[in-house]
C-alpha cells in the first residue's frame, strides 16, 4: 500500500522521492509506505489550495454542503473497510475503529447542515435608515496538523467545518497513520469536491508540518497533538500573527464519591483508562477516590483489569490493543519506573508484554498505581498509555482541588448519586468537558471539544464552535439614508 500526497486532485510521491515505512503496531509488520515530503510539496499544495479556494468560496454554502452529505454517505458505505484499515495502521481495537469512523460520519452530516445555517447576526443600528449585520467569511487556506491516535475523526472535526465555510485545506496527517488520510482524500474526490480544495501532504512534523506553519499563504493553523509541539507552533504563529487553534494533552480524572455506584464507576474507569490503550487525549489517567470506598474500588478494579483481553485489535474478542510504536512503549515504561521511584504502589501491570503472542507488536500491560499523591509526576504529566493512578481524598472539595491542580484541563468525570455533588462538580471542575456518571471519554461531535489551561489556547474543535476557527467575522453596515451619518455623534441626542 502507498500513501502519496494528494495535491490539486492528483496523487504525487514526495518531490524528494523519499518515503517512510508504515508499521502495523499489532505485529510490527510493514504494511506500506508514505511520502516523506518537504517544504516544496507543502508549497505546491498551498498554491493549489489558494487557487481553488477563490472559486470554492463563491459556491453557495448549501451546495458546498452537498459534497459533505456525499462524503458522509461514502464514509458510511465504507465504514467496515475503513475501520479495518484504521486498526491496521493505528492498532486500536476494531470496535473502537468503527466508532471512530462513525464520528467522521456524524461530523459530515452535522457540518453539512451548517451549509444552510452559518448564522450571523442582524442587529439594529443606532442610526436611522441604517442596517447592521455580521456574517462569517472564510479565511482562505487552512493548515491542519493531526495526530495518529484518531487518524480520521480529528481530521473531520477540522476539515469539514473549514470546507463548508468556504476554505481550502492542506492537511499534514501523522506519518504513522497515512492511510486514513489517503482514504478521506479519495472520498472527497469521489464526492465531487473540486480539485485543490482538499490536499494532503504526508511527512514528519518538523519538516512538512513546520513548512505548513510557516507558509505565508496559510493564515490559520489547527493542530491537535502534544503540548510541546503545540507550544512551538503557537510561538511561530504568534510571530507570524496567524490564528492558531491548539488541542493538546490531558491528565483527566474520574472522581468516585463514597455514594457512587461502584459497578458503574469501575466500568467507566476501565473503559476510559484502557480503551485505545490509554492513547486518547481524553483518557482517564487519574482516579480520585473518596477514602471510604478506596479499598473496595481497588479490589473491583483489579478484578476487572484481569478480565481484559490484550492483542491484535482485528480480533473481535480483544479489548486492549497495542500502543503505537516502540518509542511510545519506552516512554510509558519510563513513567512506570518513575512512579515506583516516587513511592507509588504498583497494583497491577507495570511491564511490557513479551510473550510469543506479543513479541513483535508493541504491547503494555494495563497498569494501576495506588497511593499516588498529587505532586508525583505520574499524577501530573501525560503518559499516553494504559497507566492509571489512584489518589485518595476525604471530601468533594478536596477531589475537585486535586482534579484542578494539574496543568491540563480537558476532561473530568464524577460518579455520585448526590445531586448537590453533581451540580458543584459541574460548576467547579476546571475542564472543557465534564461527565457525570460516565468515564472521561466519548465526546459527541455536535458539542465543542477542547479544554482549559495547558490543553488548549481557548479554541474548540467540533460543534458550531469549530466555525470560529475557520471563519472571520465581518461586520457590515448599510446606510440607506443618503447622507453622511456619523456613529456616536449624529445620534440625535
Ligand atoms: C482524542 O483523544 O484526541 O471523546 C480525541 C473521545 C473521542 C475523541 C478523542 N470522541 O474520547
């Protein structure tokens, strides 16, 4: 399999001729190769996008939306095939891969609806015979940079609103997962999107991503990935006065109060901590439990972890797949060693899986630490693997304070049956997403997705909020009085 660039409606190898191997994390096999592009390829894509965007912006938005409806239908038709390919390049279990493709389908139909909305405001003017309104206008060429953990869903959160709003896109997907990008580009072409409106350039972050960020004809960058890279992008965009939307890490917690339904809490924790092998920015990596139920919760979590089947995600019975690559395995393992050094107690896991069945893939045992304190690094830093830390507290106030004490603010969850606890948590948890009696993952596409503090920079993906990233507001005043009327002065006072 090959994943070449998609520029101006054509498949092209990188201009340098370079390519990178794509590895299936479940078994270490090379499944194909992707173009390893340079600034020249980015430039070609931006040129094509810039030319195409001018025409695309003139297509009525409801017509633009018709392309998205067709994209949604094609994604739906190919859901199973896409899900299998997704599992092969990324490793997540097939059921989750289907869910991820579904997220793209949902986004297509939802954003297509925006073709007939894209609402602005009309508002009275302070002057006679004058009309005032605000409308959304496209920004031009949008640069999108996405991670490997959601190779298609995150791209849909960003490209669909950009395209329905009349922009053209240059997308630099993660090099680990180029095939979902290839499939999405092919679907756009089949759905009748004019050439040049959606372009894909594969490559590594510093070279291809860097060139996209720096390109003078790309006024907006939308990035999902690590905090470190996000900061570098923000610095560059700040210097270039570009609009930049950043969606970065999380250190998401599930709070379990002493009145919680523990069976439900365990289900929520296991799903959100070990689903996608913990490689979601929304993954639960902390459990903040009321001390009265701590022993019982630990006992039940241990029991539940032992039932998790680990292996190749294409096997329907497997619940936890591999992590993305060797480097990720080593990072996870370093954090686990650090947790032990810091004095946390390892309840279960804490090692990579090396038996025959796992030998060639990248597998880490689901890991639980307990007696973790809020100042330990394993309780503060994003590990991005199947590792969860249990911290105990004596009250709701303390639980909320511990939740809020980290540098991130993406998602949080509380299990309780007390309505007062619920409303306090809804008010005081400092995260962009709050769940009540559910784990920390599972955001739906029609709500804003993003977080506070180190998780982002105030923008949101998905939902109508995403349109704010990909449009400028234009305020328009129409004076039909036939004379000069000066605002704030000729108001007749
Ligand atoms: C991510 O991990 O970057 O809420 C996205 C969720 C998914 C999206 C996660 N719908 O867990």
